[in-house]
């Protein structure tokens, strides 16, 4: 296969094999009602330290896990192809596996910003340093995680849609496609380009759009995808 622009849309499922829980699976984060509140701007403003501690727990957990084979197989594709990853994940496992073009549309656990305005005073912050009430951003406002919380707008929406619309190959891995706008990205891939979805669950929406569904885990599915690329 000649050099292609391969665009991936990834979700929590690709990090499941690294030990990070998904949101809506049987043991998912969001199945426990209070977690949805903890990840909301209501909690950030009404119970600031409680919200910060929820993210401090997730930041500390991220420091203790590693990228898995699926992350590494995607990174290796960069040797022969242009690869863009649009991820809903706030972990840095794609980057740590070696991927060089990752667009985080829900923010990043490795960064902090100003409570005054989430798009300002953005900087890297050690995962193992808890963010506490009283910690200040450069603008003097309270420091907060650089995360798109429930109640906030998603970043880089138009950029992401552009990449999907112009992809030579589009691959969806490990997302239940229940949260918009990311869930709508599958409609933007050109109907004639090869489209794949890797997920052990049912993915009817993708199948109706002509996606080839590898109904398995991210790592097994990536191996099947690489085999399928040989036929393209
Ligand atoms: N390999 C691949 N996919 C997997 C695996 C695995 N090992 N394990 C689970 N999955 C699949 C599930 O079948 C499901 O389709 O991963 C998907 C996880 O779905 P969600 O938990 O809903 O996560 P995601 O789609 O990323 O959530 C999107 O919702 O609350 C927001 O900000 C949050 O970014 C998140 C967004």
C-alpha cells in the first residue's frame, strides 16, 4: 500500500489494556453516578477540592500505567504513513508510545490551566503533584486540570472534522460513540475510503456506514488491521 493519510478516532477502550477503566463498560467510571458529577463544572465550582481530587486520582493513576501494544502498533504506522490520531482520551499513552500527531478533543491530564479561562495559562504539570485549592495559574486564578468537563465545549472540533473528511483511511478504536461531537465524526469520512472499527462491542452505527468491524480488543484488532492493509 502506498503512503496514505490514516486518521484514527480513539476512545477509552484503547487504553483499557493498559489498565485504565473505560467510562460506560461493566466496571466503567461513569456507571458510578457520582463520577459524572465529579467531572462536571458544577462540581468544579461548588466543591472545588473534591473535583480536583477526582482528577488528582486519575493523574496519579496515569503515572502508574504504560502504553499497550495497540498504542505501539499505531505509532509504528508512522514509519510508512502519515498518521493523525483524534482522541477523546485525556491520557498521554499515544504520545508515550511514539505517536507524533495527536489531537486531544477532551483535554489532557498532563496539563493544567486557569479556572478563569480554560484555554489560558495552559502548561505541563507533574502527574504526581496534586492540584490543591489555593494553587494559582499565571493569571492569579485557581489552577485546574486542562480537561473538557461536562458542561464545557469541546476543543479542535473543526480541525478534527477536517482530518476525518480528508482521510485516505479512517479507523475508530475503543469508543462507544455516545458522546458528541466525537460520535458524529464517523459521518464525515468519505464514503469511498476504507473504514474500520475495532471494538469488542456492537457497533451498528459504524456497520451501517460500511465500516469493517473487527469485533475484538484494540491490540488484536490492530494486528488484524495491519493484515487488512496488505490487501488495500
Ligand atoms: N479494546 C477495544 N475497545 C474496548 C476494549 C478493548 N480492550 N474494552 C472496551 N472497549 C470498548 C467498549 O466496547 C466501548 O465501546 O471501548 C468503548 C468504551 O466506551 P466508553 O467507556 O463510552 O468511552 P468513550 O467512548 O471513550 O467515552 C467518550 O465520554 O464521558 C466522556 O470524556 C469522556 O472521553 C470520554 C467520552
